[in-house]
C-alpha cells in the first residue's frame, strides 16, 4: 500500500534552530529517514553539510542519535557499530548519511569494503553533486556541463554511475530516490530495513546554493530530474532490477518533459541554456543511464 505523508504523526523530525540553508534538501531527506525508520536508527555522519545542520552535538539540530566521523571512514565505523549492537543482542538500523564527495570520492574505499563484506548497514548517498560545504568544488558525481568553482566553464567528464557500481558489488539492495518524491524514498528505506546485508540508496538532493536556484524550487527540481529522465528511479532487490512507478511514467520512448525544463531553473547550467548544442551533453547522459538500466532490467528479470 503506498505511503501517504498525511498518515504520519505531526511530530518534530528536525529540531528547531538548526543551521540548514533555506530549501535545504538534506534537512528534508533526514525527516523522511526518521519517518521511515522511527527511533530504531542511529546515524553515522561524515563531514558535510548535514554535520553543520546538526551542529556537531548529538541531537542539537536533528532528532537522531548521531556519530560524527571523518570523510574516509563512515562505512567502516558503521560496520563496527553494527557488529557492536549485534554483540549486545540489539537489532538497530545503522545508517550512513554521506554526501557525494564522502561516498564516491574520499569514502569510496570504505564503502566498497563494507559492500564486499555484505555488512548489515544502510548506506545513503545524499547527492548534491558537488562539495557544497567546502565551497562548491566538483566531485566525481558532478554532472557533465555543470558549473562549480573548480569547473568554471562546465565539467567535462560525465557523472560517475555509482548505483551501477554498487550493483556490481553483488549486494542485496540498491535503489535510487529523490527528495522530490518522499513517498518513494520512504518506501525504499522501509524495504531496505527488512533486508539483511548491505543496502545502498542514492538520494538526489538539489542544493539551492550550489545549483543556483530559488530555494522554493527544491522539491520541484527533484521531481523534474525524474520527469526528464535524467534521474531514473529504480530498485534492485534480490537480484532483480525494477523501475519505480514514478519513473515508469517518463521512461523511453514515452518521456515528454524536455531537459530544458530542468536546466533553465539552475544557474549552474547557464552555459548550457545559452547553447542548444551543449544541451546534448545532458541528453546523451540520459540515454547512457537508461541503456544500462534497461539492459539490467531485461537481464535480471528474464533469469530462470
């Protein structure tokens, strides 16, 4: 049965007085994690915007028990924490909440190790597509064509396809989500919490500051990323890939929302918006992603 946000109690999932920017997607996403997992969750949080939101003191900005850790070690700490809880006979959801830099770059070795060991943790990559907390520098997950302070004319390389890399680790659960579709994210968190072993969720988190858009559009941009096909929503569970309902509406060839609707709201794509030829960079990225997804969808669902 689909999740309805109106069914949740009206309680504080985020504490008052935190340091989040207006329209912050990470504050939104953390509320959804709390809605999905309730009190049976502990967060492991490396350096990043969310560390600033929660103020480096337990429960000062977020209604969670939190362990702060350096960039490179979040997955390692989470693995050890889960083992400690198990030794005490406690079944607790240990959740890593890390940005794209702390996941795809600096923290990748620990992430890959935890996945290879199939450690029983939930790892959420909160992807705002750059190092926002340190000055909006590019990461390996910054999309092609996007402005950052270290890619003034637009990033030349394509975005690292981290969800597919995690599927290649042969873990039991991998999913993509967007803050623009909270019900979908909450459903996937709950599914992940029921599975033993390593679970990975890649959450799109549009950043008003780094992406240069009006803070009131955070959820809208999270939705447009899905509707244009640039951010496919899917769930890989028990060896089978399933395209999520919100993305099925916009998959090839039925996709009807042009990529311009997404990029025109964001200052980081100003160079692309001025040149129709450059828009083909993102159009090609859409096709590359969907080709991989459809190959896996066909291969995994035709297995006997």
